[in-house]
């Protein structure tokens, strides 16, 4: 590939300066792990295979409904976003796919876009539809809802949009459609809670019927926002019921920020898997609600516990266990490239620690009702500093040992601030 944005010499030089210390730490960790019968190279090889998609919308500075603070050199279209995603993948070697959002990423020629991405070392992951905001020139407003709107023409338009997303996704090489709707109410009595779900299910069935052969439809639930009294697909219960009534190709997607505070998300993961309905993830972190903070920045232990369930799921697969892993976060005060590299690292760290859990010891302690030893099986894996494994994986795959340092040395953003047109001031998540 000739069009990669960061010079491979720069990465090699960067790694050369740090290699000796990484080797030393890797060997020391290898000796420590071998005392408990763990072969560090086996762990490393498993971690090397794990990848997570990045969202096209995450490449720009996010914002809140109050403000957005753009940075110089920020991408303003899908082409520039792909280039930034290529930087993240080049340095992390863990994010080879981009999840697009329509109509935000609309272009005329999707075959050309697919080739453009491929020349940057990227493919496309799940396609996200957007019926939560109105677009200029749109015939029917989503102010009454979209797939569940009381207005038939509005529902038809939302169905149509989702089908168009599938068609675009086919050209891009995607095989999943992620559907999140903002449908819901702000007042008790505003809509009938039962009938709005009926309308949603009828519309969703039309989208489902349009899924090509191996495609999946991933339903993303969210407790609140933009609707503040009730949401149509508010929780994993509504999500799994809808997925079960739609059919086998419909699964549930868990966005870590979409639950009530303190909800046991790892248990939700286990439940969804138990019924063969765990279809995907949106990784981010939160303190109060759907904050879309960087993955692992607030509660890395919860992320580890989620991965612990994912490893259990991997070891005890139900039909079709193949979750679409994706980052979905909003970068309001950092360079999005740096945030997503750090997030990929946090996600892979949680995964690596979950691999290190002594499964036999855990199961034995559970069977014997030895609560403390069961907890310690998790705790001792969680306490392990796995950074030498991740650094080694990156280096061996051609990425950077210290991603942020290599990125800053490359002066990529400075170069882009000369070449790209400035982003206008504004608000909102796009
Ligand atoms: C909704 C959500 C959903 C959207 C994205 C922009 O809060 O998580 O995944 O598509 O944010
Ligand atoms: Mn999401
Ligand atoms: Mn969200």
C-alpha cells in the first residue's frame, strides 16, 4: 500500500529507540506468567488477531448541544475522515475497519470510496442509519418518531432510508446494519407505549425483509435522549424481544453508555449471549449518562468484566457468535486520533487481561462456592500490567510502540491544518 499517511521509516525509527526496553519488559512478564502456566506468546498471538472498528463520526471533534470546539486540521468529509482513520490503524494496527453513518458520509460513488479506503489499508464495518435528525429537503419530519412514527409516510421514509443504507453497505463491503432510533416521548400520555412498539416492529420487519443473504440487523437500545420520558427501544429487554420477533438475522448491540447508572452491563452481555442475540458493541465510557467519554477512561474495570463475559461467550459459543466490535465516542477536548488510539489500547488491554483469567481456577472456585478465590481469579488477571504484550503486538504488526509519541513526532495534524479547510463553528454531534 503506497498511500499510507504516516511514513513507515518514522515508525521504524520510533520503535528502534524503544525496542530494547519493550523486550526487557516482555521477557520479565513472560517469566512471571510462565510461573502460572501461561505462555505469553500464545496470549500475544491471540491479542494480535483482535480488532475493533472506528466510527467515521469519531474522527471529527464531537461536541455537545451547547458547543463544539473544532481543531485546526480536523476532517470535514468522509475522505479526510478515512485518512485520519488510516493513521489510527497504522499506528495501533488494531482498527482496520471504519463504521460509516448515513447520510453523514454520503458520496456519489461508493465503489470508489471502497477502493479509496482499501488503498489506505481500511475496510468498512457495520453501516449506521440515521433517522434521528431531519435532513435538508427531507419530505417528512422525524419529530413524531421514525420507524415508530404515528405518521405512515414518515415510517415509510425511515424504512426506505434503512434499505438505502443496506444498498450502500453492499457496495462498501459491509454485512451489518446498525439501527438506533431516537423514537420516544417527552410527556406521559404523548404516545401509546404499546402501539408505538407495534409500529416500530412493523417497520423494522420491512427493513429486516430487505437484508441480503448473510447480512445482520443490529438493534441498538438506549434508555433516554433525545426522548426524556420514554424511548421505544429503551433497554436490552425491549431490544431482545424485538430481535426475537424479527428473526435470526436480527441481533442486539450494546452501547456501553446507553444504560441506567450502575446497571450490570456484563450481566446483560451474558444474558444476550445466552439467547444467541449478542450482535455487537459500541465501546465508550460514561460517568452520568450517554457521555461518550473515551473507552476505559472512567471505569476500566467494568470494561474488563465485559470482556470477561465475552471470553466466556467465545469459549461457550451459541449459534452465530461474532459480535461487531466498534468504538463509539465523542471527542470534545482531545485530538480524535489520539483518543481513538488510546481507546483501542484500553479495549485491547481489557481483552488481554480477560484472556489471562485462570478459567479453570475460576470455574473450580465457583463450583466450590469459594467466593474469595473466584474473585481473586479475576483480580489477579486485572492487576497484571499487560502493556508489554500490547506494545510487542503493535511493533510486530508494523504499528508504533508509543502511539501518541509517534503520532506527535509525525506532525500529521499540523500538516493537515495547512492542507484542510477550517471547520465552521457550530454545535451538535456532527
Ligand atoms: C446514539 C449513538 C448511536 C448513534 C451514534 C451517533 O447515542 O450511540 O450509535 O448512531 O450515537
Ligand atoms: Mn452507539
Ligand atoms: Mn450513544
